[in-house]
C-alpha cells in the first residue's frame, strides 16, 4: 500500500467515525431542544405507535445514559434515554419511532433482523478471537494464523453489513408511522429525517471502517502468501 493508500486508510479509520459521531451529537442536541407540535413525549410516541400496530405486549421503559435508546427483542422492550423518554422534542420523537421500528421488524419477522440475531453468538466469539490470530499471523509471519483471523473478522464485517438494512428500514418505518398517525407535521418531517440520517451515518462509518480494515488484512495475507 502506497503513501496515498495509507492516508486514505487513516482518514477513513479515524476521521470518518469521529465526524459521524460529532454529526449525530450536534444534530440530536439541536433537535432535542425543538419541542414537537404534538406535545407527546418519546415514551408516549412509542406507546402510540406500538398500540396502533397491535404491539401492546411491548414495554416502553427508561434507560440511563445519553443516546442509550434501543429495542431488546428478548424482553420485548423499547428502552429510551431519559430525555427522550420524558421530553416532547422532535429528536425524541424520531428516536422513539425508530426504536419502535425495530419492534415492528421483530413482530413482522423482518429477514435481515432475524439474520442479524443469528449472527450474534458467532460475532461474540469471533470478535474476541480474530485479533489474537491476526496478531500472531502478523508478528510471526504465519499466513495460516492470519487467514484464520481474517475469516473470524469477516463474521463481524458481515454483521456490520447486515446492520445497515436493519437500521435504514427501521428509520423508514419510523417516518411512515409518524406521518400516518399525524404525530409530526410540516417542518418536523424534515427535522426528524435529519436526526435519523445522522444516526444512520454512524452505522455507515463503522461499516466502512470494518470493510477497509478487512480489505487491508486480505492484501497483507495475499502478499505474505506469495512470498
């Protein structure tokens, strides 16, 4: 890899993820201060959409930490960070609807979500073991160990790739639900999309880093194997 290649590599590896996180935080901060015209808190928005989709069995709970919002398919729980749970903001509305989007995916047996769930046990193992083999392969110049590490790392990259359609689909479902139930109006649609797009970019950045790192290791393995 030439100097230009290494420069691009480090830009993607370091700058892109940092930029994506900064973009998310600044966008979220901006629209968390904009009150939603519906006056519904994030918890109320989540409950409305869940009930309208026949998901009264899914609980809405408060979670600690900024942007700790998530959906747990094991417990059938939508967890919203404190501000989103309690405050009627545009950002909270968008985030709550997004997490409910995952609940709807779960209820409708969305294929990419199911596939991602099946990958979780493998990723938990491979993520811990991959770099052990990669380090052995690189420092001991053992192409076989490096290949095993690359194969294990590829499982994590596949997980990242599958996560993209899951997250984008959840955001699309969120917008559909917010509009169909008249929870957002006029300019709020554009603002909600900005929040969801900023969140999506963090997943895109993480995936880009994972893919480039995997490609770099494959190139190293190829050159090692030839020599």
